């Protein structure tokens, strides 16, 4: 079996003395989509920050493509093929759509190619290319954010709470995009609170709780246990 | 004639720029009851708390407390009328000890008169009550999250509030702590306090709350007892995501059909330049090209 | 009509220069979140460099200009971004304020060191060449300035909207973390912003220098105009900033032309920009209360009462001995140190415990001194009235700026200090311009403390009493509240505290303490003038407070000594006078993130000594007068466990 694109080994991380990650083990096989589920405060977003290089773990290792990347800066990771779409609206609200796309060229793909990909996949963005990103609807903003994943052809894509605050139909549309990116062979770590939504596109799933990964497995079995975690035990 | 509930949130709207965080939300909390405010991330729960406690001005709508409209009352006066709150992102006084955190709350409550007298009495008792007496002399920025949350609760209780707004009080606590916390909540409610709680631990919510309001996209989409809420299809959709299956119950929580479109797990050969670059990092950063193939 | 055109042209010229300066300020702030107080000072230094190149070394003007703006200024900007301002954007506003104030003082130090005081002139560009517009004329230099502002505006527009790095600059305003995830480098962007910012400061300085004169302070403080314009653009909006600068330029040009100037109004003219700044800052929309993570800072340990007592007695004894031995002149120096110590203590309360930065503490001291001198009642009652008046003025300042924190509060107090300095202190009914007011020595129950030695002992006694008061406050309810409001104002609000009025009270108390220091100083000197309270010294006061340690009483005493020693040292070693400024600035930059300053290090040293070599050589420990000494734990380990 080939080396996983992402391997997280016993990662601990803390804010001050407050430990948020307490020994996370996780691995994403090359070309696979892993859905990472779990309640609020489980440490999912902190894990994203650790993998993307924004936060230094207190201990443990992160390997991308078999290489230890613990001390690599986030912009360097971004330039070599790690695409992180963080929680919330991950676009620059005070820049126009076109300017947002222009900045996506930092990841290594020339600006015209980025614009091409984005506009051909989301014609709506072309209509709004001179509009400030912050004035678009939440769904359109996420489309813009997803353009980076589409255009930069990453080795690993991390999506953090893509659906937050979005209407179900929009979420469906976004996940179709995720499915399409996945079908092109991109490895994806997809963090999501809506278990069903994420499990639709996932090959594997993992559940985080209290700073640890508490379950991993096939989407179907995870979904069954998730409903307990999310909506309360069989009371 | 029925008396008005302790807290009435009436048609409150909060907009930040173009984003509507709270959308015509209306709900109540009663004395002696534990009321849960639940909903997915970003549903506007914390914003609701900020509106009730006065840290956020609503765009429209009003808040009534104890039979009086308090929409324009400043934060500190609302506190003096009996609204206490804790914070999701903790707001403990980090440079003070746990005990002094509670003492500050008592001093503030005692007002000018209290400022000239040294505070005395039941700071220890309050810490004991929430179960963190052992941490009394530690700095608040050095205690675990769970303890800091309980500290915020104790600090709140020092002001003897009629209504407690608890924002994710159990996150950072383990199972036994959460259980003890549930008992404490019932206890506080039994004293006649109203408790309004935002919480993600559904075991806790379902076991201690008398009534639940479910918020989604800033709107109250359901209100009822825990049992009613759990079987409400709208709530299921809000929490577990949308599916075409219409009304569902817990028994048919199955993966939706679209899973069929999942691509093959094992990809073909290295397929793009970025991945090549990722691999090249081994030389860039470590001088060791091995490991990837 | 022709005079109107003339005023307008001059207004446009100064507006253009302000606009250039302000746009540099805005560019730096909006990209890095660091408000560069030293913007004007950098412009001043670069003007001196320009003089050096073009006049002293005789380079062609254009070459000198190019070297300054395209080589020297960017190099300085890069250096600042790389070594001084790094990570400052995420630091509390107080840290970046201290660092940039230190930069300002460093610039002045460097300038006085490299180019000692002498008469220097820089001629306007194309001196003598003028153009007629109707009946008015405009000089070539003015035309160049206005054109330069247009070029700068266009250049910035193109950079920010047409290039990727410019777009990244605007993006890093929005969200630098996200920019990293895109693969952009916020550090690179910040360095570019600093390089351009410093270069624009230089351009503005060089364009203004022929009007203002090559002076260390005039050019440095002229930047208040730029602050005001930048504030109008909320520090981010360049078009509004340009508009504000032009408006301010025209206003300052029309005002003397159309308002009949005599007495009071003449002075108002000099502070128009400061008034404008104050008004803009006060009118800014209310910021939300910060809600964030648990944060605490490690404060200096509190001394036990027994220790405080011991150090106080030691200090009093030392001063009493000195009083008998020192010359009159040296006694004045000791008294000055005590007065500054008291003013520093007012900052311990406000800044050290409360977390607010005020750049007006010396102005409050001036109010105390002025009241004391004007009352002509050198008794305890007169002293008390002086303190109350200062406290009332402090409260008055705090009222309009109630909702301001951090940078805005600091700028509002800076504006207030400059207004007090120029309008009030120099007014005829006050000290008068370059004037002195007589002030009597304090008397107790009819006995005047006439000998300087005795008076200095009395001042030290006041210092000790104020220090005790601060410590008692800190130990008690108020102290806990101070720390609590600093750590989380939002939480204090939800616990029932009216945070804003609490702050007004804090400001009043602190201003009253500063006023006490000022009044006592007036009595010491026996005549006092506005020159003793120039507002630039408030900046030095802040630096010394930070370097010595603003969180402890011992730090305040050290700071008072330092602030007194500085001018003495400078006049003893005039050849390196500027280097003292540079040294204190470097210390301040190094210590800005360590809130306890030198005093904190001394405490640690003291504790180390106590732990390691304690019993044997305790008697020989080096002790600092007035220092609070080690913490309670240490005294308890000595078996003196009655610290409560």
C-alpha cells in the first residue's frame, strides 16, 4: 500500500495551558475522501490549523506525502499543493471576485488559468467578477472559495465546515463540486458537522470528540453511531 | 391569568452588514426551568445571548425581562436586574486567581459600599458548589477549560442572578464532570432561577432541559420538550443535513443514495504537478527524497 | 479675491504634503495594524539625510532625492518591518504604541547625534520660480508638491488595485491568516508597506522642510496633521484620507486669513490639527467590546507590608542623608526625581494595572502645577485643590473618550496634551509664552518648609505615601477590579460593573496623582513655566515607565530616577546626548512585550539571590531604594507569614 497523503501521529496541541488536541491519529489514503465528523469543540478546526501549518503542535508529527511538515510555514505548504479552505467564509470580503481569484495564483497556477477554471465551472462568478466578495450570498462566497480548490489542482484539499450557515440546496450544490474534485483524484479531508452531507462523498469517516479521534470506519457504520453522538444517546 | 415568562425574546433581528445572524427569533425562558437553545454551528445562538445580555444591539425586536422591556438597558444594569452569563470563548480574568475572580463579582455586586469593606463570606462556598474549590488559588489562565467554565458559572452565581445564560457550559468537561454539572443545573433551577443554555452535548441537553428551542439560520425552527424535538424532522435535517427523503425518524438514518458517486479509492499514478511538488518537499526541507513512492 | 486664491493655493500645498504623509501612515497601518507614531520622526530624519546629501555633500538635488526616497527610506522601512515591527500587529495596542513611540525617540536621538544643533536650511525646489494664477502666485515648489500628491495617489491606486502584491496588501488587511493559506506571504507584504510608508514619510518631510525648517521636533510633531487626516479615513480609507488632508490644509490656511487673530485664537490656530484629531477620534463609531480568550499577564509580585515599610524607611533615610550632604542644584535634581516618581506612579495605576495608555500624564502634572502656582496658597489645602482640579480635568478628558481604547485613547490623549501645552499652558492667564509663575514652598500648620533639603524630604514622603496608596489600592477591592477590567471588560459588564464610569474614575485618580507630582514640583522649583510640561516629554515618560516597569511601584521609582537622570546625563555628556535617546528607545523596544520592565528582572534577580545564596549573604544584597522587594512567598519563607 502506498504512503498516505496525510498522516497525523499522536498530535497534541494547546492554547496556553489548555490542551485541545490530546493525541490525534488520523490518516488519509492517497486519492481518498475522509470525512471528519464530531461535535463542536472536539478540536476539528484546531486539527485543521495544525495540518495547514497555522498552529504548531506541542507534540506529535504531521506527514504530508510521507514528509514531516511540522516546521513548514503555511504559505510554503500552500505553494506546494496543500489547499486549505478554513472555517467560515474563506474569501477576502473587501476584494472583488476577480481580485480574490488573482490571489489564488500564489498557489502556483497562473492567474489567467485560475480565472478560466473558476468562470467556466461557476458562470455566476463571471457575472459577479467586479463585485466585492463580501457582498455576495454565502453560497456564492463558498463557490469562490471552492474555486481555489478547483483551480489550484492540489495534492490534498482540506475543507473545514463548508456548509456552515448555508441553505441545504446550496450545500448540495457545493458537495457536488466536492464530489467532482474528488473524482479527479484529489485527496480530501472534509470536516463537517452535517454527517449525512459529508458522508455522501466520503470513502472513509472518522469521528472526533474531546480532542481525540474516537471512531473510524465506513460511512454507513459511522453514520449510525454519529446520530447518537450528535442527537444524544438512546435515551 | 398566566404571568409573563422571566425572559421574552420577541421578534429579534440582528444583521451584520449583509449577513442576518438572527432572523426574527422569538422564544422564552421561565423561572425554575432549564431551557435549551440548540442548533448547528453558526445558527446565531451566541448572538442571541449577546442581545439578551446587552453586548449586542439588535437591529430590531425587543427583549423583555421580569416583565420590563430591557432592549435599551445597558449591559451592567441588566446584570444588576438579574441576568448573569458565561461565555463560549472564555472571559475569565486570567491574571487573577480563581478565588479572586469570584471575589471581583461579589465586589461589583456589593457596589460602592462593598468597595470599602473587604469582601467576606461564601466565595469558598460558591467554588465548592460548582466543584472547583481545589483550584481556588490558581491563576485563571492556567486552569483547564472545564474548570474555567465552572469558574465563570461561580462568578455569575456570586451576583445571585434570576436568569443564567450559559454558553456551552459543558465543553471541555469529561463525562463524569458533565453528569455532576447536570445535577448542579437541576439544583440551580430548583432554587427558582431560570436557566437558558446553549449546549452541544445532546446527552446533557436531553437529560436536563425542560424545554428546547432549535435555532437554524437565525430562526427558531422548533420548540418543545426534548422528546418532541428529537423526533422533529426539521430538527433532524438541521443537525444531520438535508436529504430528499422528507420526513424521517431516527430509525431511517441511512446514508443517502448519492454515496454511489464516490470515486474509486485508489487513484492512478501521480497525477499532478502539485503532488509532485509535495513530494519534492522532501528534498527542499529535509534533504531526504525517500518515503513517498 | 486674490487673497482667497492665495490662501487656497497655500492650503492645497500643505494639504498635499499632509496627504502624502497620511497616505504612508494609512498604508502601513492598514497592511500591518501598526500605527506608526514615529511616521513624522522618520520624515524628519530623512529630511536631514536629504540635507546631508544635497547640501553638505553637494550632490545634485535629483540624485539626493532619489537616493533618499528609493534607497535610504526603503532600507529603513525594511529594517523596521524585519526587526522592530515584526509580530506587532497581533500584539496589544499598548505594545505597538510603545514600540513606535520608542522609534520616534530613537529618530530624534539619531538626528541630534549625527547632525548636532546648528543652523541648516534647505531651499525649496526651483527656488524663486513662481507662476501667476490670476493675481495670486504659486511657487514651483508648491506646484511640485501638489503634483507629487497626485502622483502618489495615482501610484497607490495602481499598486493596490492593479498588481497582485498590492491586492495582497489589501487582502492582508482583511485576513492575513487566509492570505497564508492562499500561499501569499504577509511578511513580504508588510515589508513592502513599511518601505513605501517610510518613503512617503520622507517625501512629505522633504516637501515641507523648506516651509517648516529643518528642526528635530517641528517636523516630527507636524505629523499630527497626518494623524488627523488618516483618522478621518478610519486609518484604512485612502480617498477619505486624501480628502481629510486637503480639508485640513485649507482649514489651517484659511483660519489665520479669515479669523481675526489675537490672543487666544492665535494659539488655537497652532492646535487646529490636534483639535481636528481629537474631534475625529471622539466621533468615531463605537467599537464593540472585545470578547475573546482568557488572557492574563504576569504582574510584578506585590511586596508584603513589612517589606514596603522597610524600603520606604530606607528611601526616606537615604534622602534625608542626601539632603544634608548635597548641593542646592543636586537637591533640585533629587526633588525632580521624586516628582517624576509620583507622576510615574499615576501611570502604574492607569497603564500598569488598568491597561490604558495615556500620553497626557505630564499635561495633568502641568494642571496641578498651574493650579498650585495660581492659587498662591502653598498649604496642604492648596495642594489638595490642585490635586482635585487635575483629577477633574482627567475626568473631563476621559468623558468624551469614554468608549475609546488602545490606540484611539492614546491618540486622543496625545491630542489633548498638545492642546493643553499650546493653548492653555502658554496662554497669558496661565504660565504665558516662555513665562514663569512663582510658586511657594509648601507649609504645614503655618510652618513653611523653606530649605530645599527639607522640602525634598517632604516630597519623598509624599512619594512614599502615594506608593503606599497605590499598593493598598492594588491589594484591595479596587485593585482586583482594575485587573479584572483589564483582562475582560465584557465580563465585568455582564457582572454589573459600569466599565466606562469606572474608567473615568480611574483616569481622574491617575490625573490627580500626576497633578500632585506637578504641584510639588512647582513648590520645589519656586517658579514654574510651560517649558516644564512640553508634551513631547509625555512620550519619554511612557518609555521610561515601560523600561523601568510600569506594573510595579519600584518600577515607578526607578523610572522617576531615570527620567530625571536623562537630561542631567545629556548635559554632562553633550557629545553623545542623542545616544541616550537611542539607548532608552532600544531598551523600550526590547522590553515592550515584557510588562514588568527592569523592575521585573530585578525581582527575579532578587528571588534568585534569595533562593541560592540567601542566608549567608542576605545582609549584603544590593538593594534599591524604594524597591518593593520580593514577593509574599519569599517573605513567608523567611517565617514572616503575616502578609495579609
